[in-house]
């Protein structure tokens, strides 16, 4: 198993990419610390993993809360003795409005969840990774704001694009000490957030048409890429923005 006895933290684990990653990582032998805002689906996921023989600890809380990042690291250390990798996946879309009409409060909420929380997560996670001799940080971004700009997504695009700069600096600062840091850039994915961005059948058909593969990703496909970045198979990969987006960035037909 590729993650045997690895201690891995996943935020936004109750649905979508986070949930698929939790199930995939558990099947590969990881001991998991899972976080999400909604307690019920989080605890249901934990029960499913335990029923299959997996080890998991959970904390329901909002990553935008300044205390959450350290609480999760403390939980990993108390439950399993440390931290080997983190999938910083939690995020939000925000209202779909033109930039000039986007309320400042909405901008701040999206940035607080998508970017500020990632910084606080890294600040808490890095000492724990260093104490284990290194490890892997993975930030879940998006192609939006990196290779494509979509109307109505200013806060989402800017906050997610900021993850790339944050991750690259971490990679440069801590690479010599065994820490790798990468950003995963999914394309359109069939998740709750994906359906929020494309709420109608016609909208989803349009999103599918943008991709070279002419379909959206399943969350499990993105989880497979997260598994690669979290595992030792990506031992020489750091500072990258890894596109797992079905060719949306190169398609014009």
C-alpha cells in the first residue's frame, strides 16, 4: 500500500474531492485526520472508513476560523504521533457577480477560506512535517485564474491562484529539509461545488464541452492525482502546479 502508516490530514473531507481522497488514501493504508464544516457527513465518512479497518480522527470546524489549523495538527499528533502529509482542500466558490458588483465582504470571505486558511494551515503543518524529517503539502487550487478566466469568479480565481505563489515559496524555503509543496489544479469536476458553479443541465453541458476530453472529472480521478502528490512516488516533484483538468487549458474546439 502506497501510504502505509502515513499520517495525512485532509480538509474539506465531507464531500467531493476531499471525500474521494479520504476513501482512496484509507484504502492505501493512511491514518487520517479529517476536517469539514458539516459534522454529520464527516462522521458518516469516518464510520465508513473505520468499518473497512481504517484509522481516522475527525474535527468538524471551519478552516476560516484562525484556531482550526493548529487544532487539526494537534489532533494528528495526539491521535497518531505526527503528520506526514496534508491535503489542504477546503474552499468555497462565493457569489457569481461581475468584479465591480462584488461586495467587499464577499471578497474577504472567499479569500479568508481559500487563501488565508491555506497560509494558516501551512504555518501549523510545517513544524509537524519537519519533526518527521519532511513530508508533502498539497493545496487544491483550480485552473480558473491560472489558465482561464471565467466571468463572475474574481474572488475565487484570485484566492486560488494565490495558492501557487504560496506553495512555490514553501517549496523553495523547505525543500532542503525534506518538505515538498505542490498545487493540484482540477478541471471541471462533478462535485457539489461544481454543480453550484454550473447549476443547470445546459451549463454542465457547456462546461463539459470546454474540456478536450468532453466530460467533467469524477472526484476519484482528482483524488488519484492527490494520492500521487502525497505519496513517495512524487519524491522529486515540488513547487509544481499540476494540471488535472482534462485539457480545458489547451482546447479551443
